[in-house]
C-alpha cells in the first residue's frame, strides 16, 4: 500500500493529475472515503490530465458521467445511491470496465461486482487540519 499526504484541494488535484498519467484503458479505480474527503477533487485532477478539467459534473443523480478525450473514454461513477451490486449489474455497469478508465466513487458498495484487478484509493480527512488529506492506494489483485 502506498500512502500520501496532500495539504489542500489544489495539491489533491495535482496529485491526481500525476497519478492519471499512469492510467490506461481497462483500469478501474475505486474511490472511498467520507463525504467531503476529496474523492471528487481527485476526479477533477484525473480529468485535468486529459484536458477535461472544465467538463466535470457530479454523477450523483445519473450514476455515471462519460468523458472522451481522443481515443480514451473515462467513466466517472457515483454509486452512493445504489443498494448493492445487483443494481450496478442492472444498469450494465460492468460493461464499462474494459471500454475505458473507470473512476468509481463509493465503489466499496459494489465490491463483489469489480474485476479481479483494480486500484482502491481511500481518502481520509485530518481532524486537526480540514485541508489535509491522507490518501492510501492499494493495488488489489496484483
């Protein structure tokens, strides 16, 4: 497991932008953490790596937003409102895994629907400093 600390929203976005340079089609990234812990800011940073920083909108009500840059599809899921992985299967969620890069907020809800290999990123706010985040990255199945 890799551990990182960021000290502001901007640092979290910059960290994500650098992280995104290693992503490729077929990568599934699970983003876990409390509300306001930095998940969406991380997605903003990933999208900025692809020149899509002005495109982001929260998929809370649509479940998934699709972005395209050149020949790369990026799928941003927010599965917070799903009861379980059955609902994820019902919307055909697993069909996205091989089509592009999948960023899934609250992905622990659908953990049993995930592929064997994925990246799990856990965000934790610092109680003493609201701008500080601990980011833990685990490469599951590798």
